[in-house]
C-alpha cells in the first residue's frame, strides 16, 4: 500500500512541467526517426498508469466497458495501473513478473493481491 502511494505521488508531480521538458527534448533531436522504445523486458521494469484516463467512460456503440485490462501475454517486468469501474480512487494493478519474483511479491504484506 505504501509503495502504491509513493508511485501515485510521483505520477502526480509529472504534470505540465514534465511534458514541456519532454517536448523541448524532442525538439532538440535532429533526427527524430531515432526516437523509439528501447527497453529490455527481461532486464528493465516498466510501470505505466492508466488509472486516470477515463477508460470506463468510452462507449464504442455497445455500451461502456465492464472491465478494462490488457491481454495477459506474459509480460516480465511490467506493471500497469488501471482505474476501477467504481471510480472511487481504487486501482487494479496488472503485474507481470517471473514466477519466483511474483512469489516474493505475493508474500510481501505491503501488497494486496486479489484475483
């Protein structure tokens, strides 16, 4: 729970200033075709937060979604925060780790694991 609070605090800091700095960085790169995703899912850990994107408000013509997630295709080193349908500030966290790492995480009392 405390780790989640820390992540939230840092994400909240990443507002306009961060975006302006990033845009300035991109503008300074002469060959923009060199910009791309470059990480190793076996060595790096990636955290992305989609919990404030309003995904439960999207309606493609057959009603709003009952559940928002991504396909479980065995991502190692990835965590994704999703908002919940209740919109009460709680989050669902999809975590992809190697089995041994996941066992340690599930045994950590700081984490609440739901199925």
